C-alpha cells in the first residue's frame, strides 16, 4: 500500500519505519524543510530516534501534496492539540475517502473533544480508526514485540489495519472508539502523577495506589462518555497505563518526576525535549470533569499542584483524608 504518515516525530518515524520494512511505500510529512532534508540525507531522525537506521526508500517531505499523492492510508502522528489547525490547512489536498488512522492520544483543550470527534468535524466523510496500546516509539523502532488495538466503527477498516500485523507487532480489533481514545488520553495524566510521586521520593506502594485509583478515574470518565468498561481492562486501558507509568521512555512520567523534584512545568517540559501530552490533557480532563460532574480527585490534585501552585505535601494529605468509601464505586 501507499501510506502517508503525517508527523515526523518519534512515533511517526518509528511506525513509518515499521510499515516501510513490511513492504509498503511510505511518505512522511514534516514541517521543517531543513530537518527533512537532513533525515533524507542521513536516513536517520537523530532528533527523535538517534542511532536508528531508516529504510532508504522511506521518504520524508515538507510538501503535503507530495506525501498524500496516491495514498491508500493516512497515518496521523501529530500531537492532539495541533490536529485541528494542521488538518484544517490540509483540507483541500486530502481526499474525502482517504482512511485516517490516528496514533495520537489526548483531549483537545479548546473543545474538550476526543481526537475522533475533532477529525469528524474536519473530515466528516473519511473512514477513521484509532490505533492505540502500550507502545513506546523507541522500542517499536528496534522491533521489540508490541501489541496494539485498532478501534473503528468501520469493520472493514479495522480488518485492514489489523492486517498490518507482523512478527513484531500484533494488532487486535475493537469497536469501542470512545473507550480506546479515553484510555489512551487519560493514562498520560496518571503517569504524570506517578512521576511526581517518584520525584518527591515515594515508593512502590504509592505508585501502585496512583495507578489503580487512576484507572478508577479513567473508567469513571469513560462510563460517563459512553465507553465499554471492558475496554479499560485491555491494551488501551491497563496496558497503556502500565507502560506509561513505569517505563524509562515515558515522557509524562519523566516530566512529573522533574516537577516532583522542584522544577516548574516549563523547566520540566523543556528538559524532556518533546511534547508531554499529559499537561494539556490534564487541563482538558479537569474542565470536562467539572462540566460533567465527575469525581476525579487525582486529576484535580495534579491540576492544583501544577496550575494553582498548591503544596504537594498538603495536597497528598487532602487526598488521603477524603471521605472513606467502597473501592468499586465508579
């Protein structure tokens, strides 16, 4: 197939490399002509995946027309907060029947919408699927075994995406687009909180508590949005939560750890050096929780620490001294 990848960061590059090695014709769009020229010359994306050799027939371009020409699939790897602006500019060059496969995770801050809802507003006629699950670009780029889940209302598209599986990537199917995208977005918030707890010196007990009670918040939000409970027990739920909260590759955990050690959000994100989706998603999730009347104490606590300047020590005491309740009340 001819596959257009939009976004030349770590995930777009890693997944594009994977598809190219599977025999597909891959074109990757990036905005910076100088960086694109260097990648094509060296066959490496040294800014995001240093040391990873890219196939010589995997072509990068800063011209969207060149990337989407003759494309059978479009893979989105642009950060969630920039999708509306970027794809709005592409509207005249992307065919109305071109299937869109989304790799990004988040909630748009300006509208409080999930990514499939944003794409639906821009491209109402294009078939759409979300590909999610526990998958760091750094490991996909060296062909470590990885499992993903594709969610779509279009069963034919879901089967097509599943056919991209190989010995190194196994893809499952789901029809719960709301659940898959909600889990993928909100786990970044919980990873930030786990990072903060690590940064201030808390141990495994605390991190396990944050992950478990964090999943309760994710499921609570998912239920309110209409997602299926069982989705959160799968790859896009607990699977993605585990890898993002525990991995050395996790930007969100790393950013939270730096904040816990005393850095400002600006200092921490600059040191991470790449987009930290959890920061903006946390703002969107807190606003959405307020709008829908959902109790999300961990999300609110993190929001208060990062945006309201609340004391970490005082916030932890408030969390621990809340009213007692049954564990499984969502």
